[in-house]
C-alpha cells in the first residue's frame, strides 16, 4: 500500500511539473503579442523593447522557464500584465474558493441524481424507467451549458445572480468559503442566502456530469446484476434495497468513482463558461476576462491552478480505490 501511495504521489508531482512546462511554453507560442495590444496599433519601438526587457521576454526561453519555476516554488505567479501591481496569486486566492464551492454544489447535485437514475435504469432494464433515465441523460449531455444557463435565468428570473451574497451584507468571514464557513459555524441564515445565489449556476453546471454518471452507473450495474451471486440473492428473496444497495452498487463503484475524477476536471474547465454566463465571481470568469484582454500572465496562472486541482483530485480518487476494492490492497501486499 505504501509503495502504491509513493508511486502515485510521485507521478502526480511529475505530472504537475510537465503541465507547468507545457502551459508556460504554449502561452509563449500563442499568436499575437500582448505588448502590441497594450501600446496600440502604432507602438513606439523603444517602449516595446523596454516592456519586453521588463517582463524578461527578451531572454532565451529556457531562462524564462527557469525564472518562472523559481518564482512558482515561492508561491508567486507574477503580476497581471494589463494591471501592473495586481498580484495574480492574491486574486486567485479570492476567486478559487468561489469556484470550489460552485463545483462542490454541482457535484452534490450530480452524484445522487446520476446514481439514482442509473440504478433505476439498470434494475428496470428495457422498461419505462430505463428509457426515461437514458432520455434525460441524453438531453443532459446534449444541451449546451450556455443555453441552459440563459434558459434558467429566464425561467427563474426572481433568483439572484452575479454575486455570492447580497450586496447589503457586511462580510465578516475568516475565509473566502462563504457557504462552507456559514454551515460549519451554524450561521444557517447566511448559508441559505449563499445557497440561493449558487443554486442556478450549480444546477446548470451539474447537468453534464449527472448525465455521464447516470450512463456509467447503468452500464456498470447491468454487468454486476447479471452475476451469479446476485441472482442467488434474489432467488432467496432478498429485498430490493439489499440486492441493489447492499451488493450490486458497492461492486459497481469502481467505474463510477473513475468517472467522478474525470468529471471533477471537466467541472473545473466548464466553470469558465458557467461563471461567465452567471457573472459568478470565481476563477472561470477571471480567466475569461484575461483571455479577452490577452493577459497571458493570468491565463498562465489560472491554467496552472486548474491543472493542479485536476491532478490532486485524481490522486484522491486513486486513494479511494484502495478503500473500495480490497483486491488492490491484496495485490499490493503480495
């Protein structure tokens, strides 16, 4: 088990290092020069050279990469190019909690809904619950997030959007996790306000992962339900709850857990569009504005943050495999 943990943690750090290098190089090779955008259509060459030297872009690529890795090791993602003096690390610290809360709420909706519909579709295979669940899953995968977002805002026009809490509230939080902190401190009135503001973007963001989880759960459950030991359990008169939730679902949990790791990464990237539509003050809307302004430093830092969160979420799910499947622990010991 410890060997498995060491290998997976080492692989995660190597993956992050490779991601850092790829993100850095890809940003540098993008078409267009942000310096030209900043100084207009008729820039003065001397000003361009001075800005290039200030940013360190006149040095060889390997030197720039080494400087970036050194600053990154100190927790410094640099300054915004369009707004000098604005620390990207500070901005992300304020916005990442909003994105994490949105992703968590979307998963909180997607996981139960996807598993319940998938289990129902598998247990009543080729009957109306199966057709209804798969039709909903197909709609959930097919409908674009931006269309669903605009549709929800028009249907529930009385629901607040564009902020995490009402503007009249005086913030007195120790962290930027408004919803989590309100629940943990027992301030349920504040938690209710935070939930009211987050429910529409979380609902829009949850449709695709819910549909994917439902389809994977159905296929995994169909394979498990045809096993001999479950047919024996049903022949002995075991209840529906005992057969499905006691025997079938735990044995079908590995593929479901696997798709969860993929969906967490998709939610982090999909949050860019969702946050932009709902004007949610998270990392996604911050990145979208930076892309429009060609603020490569922000895009670089945000992409790196998303890659890191994606890698560590998959690492945690790999650790869950050891708990869910005892065969992995037996193989590791042997």
